[in-house]
C-alpha cells in the first residue's frame, strides 16, 4: 500500500521491486527479466520450500505433466500452455499419458462389465 502511487499493477506474480529499478524506464510492478526471476525470487522460493532446484521454465513442464496425470483433457492443457496445435502438447508431454491409457481401459471395462 505504501507504494501504490508508484506501483503499476499488471497482475504479475513476479514484478520489479525497489531494488530492481536500475534505469529511468524501470518502474515498480513491471515484469522482471526471466534471468532475474530465476536467480533471485525463484531461487529464494526453492530454498525456502526445500525442494530440488529446477529451472524456472521447468515449472511449466511440471504443471502440464501434473494436469495430464490428473486427467485434465489434453486440449485444455494445450490452451493453458498456449500451444497452437494439440500435436505440440502431446509430443512434449506424451510421457504423462501411459497411465491415462490404463485408466481409460479400466473405466471402459467398468462400463462394459458393470
């Protein structure tokens, strides 16, 4: 609240703070550079959570894999990731699909056999 007159709220999770302002074009609330996120904020979060270190972009892969593994339809995952074609999503995340095949077979068997 203290910075509301200076802060440009763009709805970002990771945004520039006072220590990130290095030139006149910088402003509170603007997007951080990807390398800044990985080196500072994301690094701090990983350390605080006590989890294995991954690259910031690895979060995208983790989320997509978890969604597919949870049964979220591939076309929904595709749209969330911003892939233009479903083939892109399925090609990258095919490793998450084998368990879905087993689940589909079990559901079909339950329907057929009651």
